[in-house]
């Protein structure tokens, strides 16, 4: 004979290989409350709908079953609906269990059952279980030796509470003793307060329906584990499920069998994709307005461990969040678009106290049908990561096709781990340590359509040893996601296109650089220079893409009413953050390259001043004097050198104001709240409200937008107002050169640089105040020639492209200047060294002056305008072969060797530094502080090394640079 276990194994082996899911099947049902059922209906806990009671029946006292009318007995009961039969006239009453008719010795209750006087028990059956013809009312012996009293059901005499015996020597509590909480205490003794109730255990009477629910609960507590041939609770449930196929389904859901709880989506993995991605949720969601669809109205059907239906309860009441918090913050989890994260430690003692009995949840998402004006419920699937199918954790992988979805869950199980007695402390408790509700947006939706939500849950087993000192970490989160593949493709396409353009632009710049250094050969230095140019250009590409992406998400996510986009998940943001890091690292390379170029420029101040008269000078060794030309003052050169030193690090923006203004708008005005991952666009948030985590993309977009706006405003103010009406240090420097009769010769590359023509139109600048004022007056009244290099022109600034011959001659003289590896120290240098350096200085001054005056025909130059394309590309098409070329430069582009002319590089570098620090620390304040510190550090380096280079190249002693 086959054993039950073998029969069960055979039944499991005969399970269908795959429970098919009809295309587009929807998992919804009308929402019914138990109280909404009519007087002749009961609430079916298996179908979550109202069922019709039969003839001579009424709704039961718990609304979840039918009851026979008084005078009728039960002849059939399947757990919900029953069959009743009228009792004979000579009996009149019904037994307490409702299954038999009986005559009553006294009066009847409202339900038609026998009722005995106080302190008497009702006896309906003999000791062998035979039904009595007439019920008996028996007095319990409460005197000494027996001390018996009726139990809570009034059907047995049991020994009364020990407190009655010790206080009164009987089963009654007479004065002056005190009765409280079902216990009797002497008036002089210590006793519990009246609010304390005694704990009693009653007998659980399961019907078929509740038994099936209880079996399902046991399977859920066993993690819904399915193994072929298993005889555990889940195996038994599957056996019952297969053998009740004739009962039909509930609400047309193929997985929901009549009278059984709905536990699985199919009997094996493979249906998750169809469940989660085939049929969108019937209603749409919005971010703004008074529409009810700004909230996710989750609701759960609650069951106790015995399978009894408890109630419907909304999740926004906080029933899913184990971490304590205010109801306002707890309910914020279900505001559509709000990314919710909650994590805390809970003591084991609190868990044991608050969750002494497990509660089971069937979760639905409620929605309103505009067509029939009815409320419906959509079943929410569960992904239990602890589930095993044939001893494999199929739900832990990312492949949706291998998932096996389930329905019912619990939060805490303190029941299964109790040993020997139910009253004992559990040795192990099982708790839902991680719960995540995932909302996925339907691709290309414009009206906020979503797929059915998914609850992902992880259970942890906790060994209970010392509940008062042990803690459990739990978390609850709600995440939103959409298919980012299209956005990713568009970003990659933009990166590819702009990256290709960056390569072409870098090649052009490298070719221009090769022309400027006068070397046509391609060597290692050329490749290195190309990579440096490409690093800067590619940094701009990454910066453009990231800023555009950040601002796009900021505008389109926060400003939308009908939801069409959702923010990338934190894991999806990693790709975006990698772009930011690429931009930052490449921008560091560009910035350091720029810094190195500026700190190694060749510069010389050409003094046009000529001696005025003769002076007598003693001749050493000859004992006589002779007449020589009056010396020219060096102070004008020192003055111009100091002015140049001061303008090396001026910028078009105020760095300190920039940082403080950005921080003010982010932290004090509240723009940082726009980076929060919720649907609100408010700049201020209530302290009582829930503050969602920040999105790294939104933080970057907000901070970048504010940084750029404030910087652009500063640049416009500086260029339009400050430089025009207050001071323009670049143009003032050109004017000072002219007034000081000193020109500036700059070489940024070997054969390319800048020239500032500072030759005074008055012939002399080393004069007194009266003559200086007179010269200025003559110039203001156009009584002298113009300042330009060419006659009758005002052009004083030029880009210069010098010939190789000119550069070689310059290098020969310059080598003498720098032979001693730095400027001559006036106090500790030998006279010979000083005289040699002085001679070299005068030689360079004379050579450059004669070069400007066209003295050297073999090294002559021409002056011309750049072509439009040359100006746009920032390069020169004509190579200086025999003659150097001076290009008119009205834009004062010599500032390219200063901070002033590279504001865009500095601005982007500062912005990227600020955002990288913020992304890493999630603190705008720390980012602002560190950004200002790095600005000051690099400014100090630029000033210090630039000052040394200036002293080295111009022979201006560093002690005179203040």
C-alpha cells in the first residue's frame, strides 16, 4: 500500500511543467470591505469578496462566515458558506458548536443556544461524547477540597485561580478582598492595576477554509520553498492546490484557486517577465495637482497565523515600516516619485514585545476606475530572495526569467522558533530585514503609466540569546526606475560625436603649435602635446555632456506634471559620475599644462628711454674724470615689472564671492532641496516632513547651473560695467607701458608670442610731474602723434610670429642673461658677473629695440591683420620664413599668458572640483571650503613661481617685486 508520503511525491512529480499565463492577464479585483457585505452575505477570506449566505442564514459575528438563524443547526460547513436545517419543535435549542439540536433546561440566548445561570456550566454531552436529549446546568463545587469554578466558555469546571484560594479559601472574591484583572488579592497586599488583563488560551476551531489559509501561512513562514518530492508545508499546499483544480479560480486569476490562498505566480520560475512587464497598471500618476494619483494607495489584507482574516489596512499607516517614526514621515514613502529610504536598529526585546504573533499580508494597490466609478485592487507580486526552488536561490540573480514570484509575506515570525511550549521565548526569530518596493515606468509614456509594483524582501534569522542587548538592522525603501537604455545610447552618441570633433580640434591645435615652435617634424614631443590638447578638449566634452544631462534631469523631472521621466537609480548614476570624474581628471591635466606654460614664458621689458644730457664720472685706476651720457632710471622698469606681477592672477570673477554666492543660494535660499529625489520643487522643507536622499545627478545639475549663472553674471558685470566705469587693469597696463616708455616682448612658444608697444609718443618719460602733465594734455588735445606701432594708428598690442633667425639671435643673447641660472643678486654678486649681466641686459634691450625699429633687414617683420578664419581658429596659416609677422590684436590677447585670458579653464576646473568634492562628501559646505582653499593654493603657486620666472627673464631683482 502506498504511503501518504509516496502519494504526495507522485502528485508533485505530476505537476505541469509550466503554468501558462494568458497574454495580457490582469491581476486585479474589486475592493470590498467586510463591513460592506450585506446582512445575508459574508466576507470570503479566500476570494476577498462578498459571498452569499444560504437560506435561514445570517452574517456571522466576525463577518467572515455565515451563521444559522436561531432554531437552525449546521449540517455542512466549508469554512465560509454553510448549510442549515431547522430543529424539531420539541428541542428548541442548538448546541454551542451549532451542529446539533438540543432541549434547554432554562432560557435561550439570542443565537438560540442554551443558557445556564451564573456559576453553572452547560453540559450537552455525556462523558463518552453522546449527545444528551436535554442539556444540563451543573453547579461547580467551589468549596474546600474542590475549589472548582466555570471556565471561560462555561462548559467545564476547573480549579479556580490560586489567588482566590489563598485570599478567600473559596472561588469567590468577597470584601474586603479586591478583584482585579480576573484575580483576587487581599486588600493589604500588592496587586496589579485594574488595566492589567490575564492571558488565557482558548481552543482554536479551524474550518476547511481557515485551515487552508493556515497551511498557506506555514508555507510562507517556510520561505515558500519548493522542492520536488518535499512533504513540508509548501509541498502539502502544492498537493492540495493540484487536487482542487476542479474548484475553479478566483477573479479569473489562474494562480488563485477557490478556498486557497494565492501564494505563487505559477508552479515554477519563468513568468516574472510576463507578470511585471506585459500589462501596465490601469491608472496613471502625476507629480502635481489635487489628483488622487499623486499617492500610491497600497492596501493589505491581514491574516493571523490561524488563517483568520483580521482587517484591511493601508500601508501608509506605517504597518510595513519596522523603524519607528512620525506618521507624516512614514506615509511619505507612498507619495509618487519620492525615493524613500529608512534604516535603523531595533532591539530584539522590542520585536518580541510588539510582534508576539505573526501577521500575514496580501498586498494590493488600490485604484479608481473612471468608467464604472468603482474602486479596484491590483495584486502586488513579491520577490522573496530567500525562496529556494529545488534547492536553488532562483530570485537572487538579475535574470528576471529565472524568478519565481509569490504573494503573501510576513514581517516578523516569533512563533516558529519557540521550542516545547508556545509560552517559551523563541530561540530564533525571523525578520524581514530588507523590504524594497520598486516602481517601474512604462517606456515612452507621457501620462505617468507604470508597470505593476514589485516588493523585494529579504529575511534574516536572528539567534535570541540576550534580547535586551541584541539589535537587528532593518531597512525599508521605495525606488523608482525607468528604462535608461535610450538615454544611455543618446549620451554615448553625443560623446562619440563630440569626442571626434575634439580629436579634429586637437589635431588643428597641434598643427598650429608646431607652426608656432617652428618645427615641422612629428616627434614624441608632438604626440605628447597632442595628448595634452586632447585632454583639455575631451574634458570640455565630458563637462558639456554632464552639465547638459544634469540640467536636463533637473528641469524635466522636477517640472513635469504628468510623469514621463524618472531619475536613474543610484547604481545607474555610476556611469554619469564616471563622466564627471573623467572631466575633472582631464581638466586637471589641462590646468597643470596651462600653469606650466604660463610659468615658463619668455618676457623682456624694452626700455625706450634715452639719456638726456651728459654727466661727469670718475674713471677708476686713472685718477681722472670724463663726460658720459646721463644714466637712464631703472625704476620705470621696476614699476612695469611690479604691475605685470600684480596682474598675473587677476580674474574676471571674484573667486571668494563666487564660492560664497553659490553656497548662499544652495544652503540658505534652499536650491539644494531641488536635488532631493522627490516630486516637490519647493525650496523650503518643513522640519517635520520626510527628506528624501539626494540624487547625485540632481546635485550636480543644481550646483553646476547655479555656479555657471553666478559666474556669467559676474563676467557680464565685470566686462560691461566694472572694466568700463571702474578700472580695466589689462588696458591700464598697456597705458602704463606707454607712459613709462617701456614695451613688453612676450614669447609663449618658441616662435610665437605677444608684443605690447609702449614707446612714448613724447620721446621721454623719465621726467618731472609738470612735464608729465603737459605731455598728457598734449596727447588729449591730439597735439602729438598716435601711440600705435605704425604711424597714424593706435594699435599697441600684437600677436607676433617670429622667424627662426630672429629666435636664434634672441636665444644667444638670452643665454647670457640666464647663464647664472637666475637673476643677479645686487648685494652678493661679484662686480664682473654684475657687469656681464648688465651688458647682456643692455644688449637684449638694444637688439629688441632695433628689431622693432626695422634696423635688422635680415630679421625684419611685417604688420598685418589676421584672416577671419585665423581669428576663429586661433592659429596662423602663414609661416614666418624670412620675415616675422606682427598681427594686429585689438583684443589684448596677451592676457592668454595670464589667469585673465583663461577664465573658462579656471571656471570649469573650479566647478568640477566643487562638484567632485560634493559628490564624494554630499556636503556643499565642505565643497565650498575646499574649492576656495585650492583656488588660493594654486594662486599662491602661480604668483610665487611666476614672480621667480619674471625676475629670471627680465633681470629685475626679485626683492623689488612686491
